[in-house]
C-alpha cells in the first residue's frame, strides 16, 4: 500500500493537533485592539506592510529577511532534488532493498542523527552568547554549502549518502540556533510582526527560488541545480561572519530573558 505512509502521517498530525489544542494553550496573549475580521489575503498584506515598516528602519532586519529569502530558495531546491539525484545521477547499491525501503532507511537515519546532533548542540552551545550563535551559524552554513556541493559532484553512493546525512544533521541544529539568533536581535514590541514577515519571506523564497533552481535542472542537469542551491547560501556566510549586531553591547539576562543595553 504505497498510500499507507501518507495515511499514517496524517493520523499522526491529527493526533498531535488534538494534543496541542488541549495542552499547549496561549494563556497570556493580549490582543492589540479589537479589529474586525478580515480576509486571509488582507491579513497577509497587512502583516507585510507592518513588517516592512519595521524592517526598513533597521538594516539588521533587512539582512534577516534577505537571509530567509536565500535560505528558503536554497532549501527548496535541495529538498526537491536530492532524491532524484540519488535515483538517476548516482544510483543505489545492488542490494535486495526496494527504493521505498532505501528512502525509509535514509529518513530514519537522518532523524536519529539529527536528534543526536541537537542533543550535543544543546549541551555544548551557549544560547545566551550572541557571538557564539553567529559563529555556530557561520559553521553550519559552511557545512551545508560544502555538503550540497559534495552531493552534486559525488561520484559514488557512499559519498553522496554521507553528504545527505551531514546536511540533515546541520539543518536540524541550524533551525533552533537560527531561531535563537533571530529572537535575540528583535525588539519585544515588534517581534511577532517581524517573525511573521520572516516566515512569509521563507515561503516567498521557496516559491520564487524553487522554480529557478528547477529550471536549471531541466535546462542543464540536476548536478547544476544542486550547485546553484549551494551558491544561493554563500551570501549567508558574509552575514553570519560579520558577527552580532551591536558589537560590544552589554547583555543583561533576567531568567530566560535577555536584553541589550
């Protein structure tokens, strides 16, 4: 039953949703004003306008939006093409395993290694150190660029498989680290608006960048598409290499909350 994994995944999402509705409630949210209900399109437009008004006053926020756009475009290209590259560009070993079994094993290995990597990062990375967060993001981005390029140029299944697993581990660690880095550089009064805009920027990057990377694959080759995805991440090295904004600023921490002075 090829559709069974989809049914199982849907059931898991549905169960998780019911659990979160009951156990993860928002208890301290205070609406800014009692505004009339608007359409989803108008709500998204309002978010963009409010976010743009905040972002254009702060060069750091502009940089964050650009980072998210490029990251979304690169991730969309990689996520959609690495399986095809393994099938048509590399080929699987001659073992008594179906293609579905191979990808199931790869997915399980990515998940387990990602959990181990996040656990290691949690113990080793000081999430309160802004310079360290920038350095970690620089390292993780460099690893992702190198491994995507390695996957594109790999001559063997073993090397390509190693690159895929390392990319999965780096991505698992990068997501919470980037969230910490992002939130430390946002003011509390505009955090929700900017985070919403950043999320939409990621979706826009995937929507706009994915077809471009895909076109490169149809025009040239899948290897060229993967190399283009790695190139899209190169500007991020300059962003994280510059270190935190407000270099030299003092940080005051009160419990889990920190602010610059």
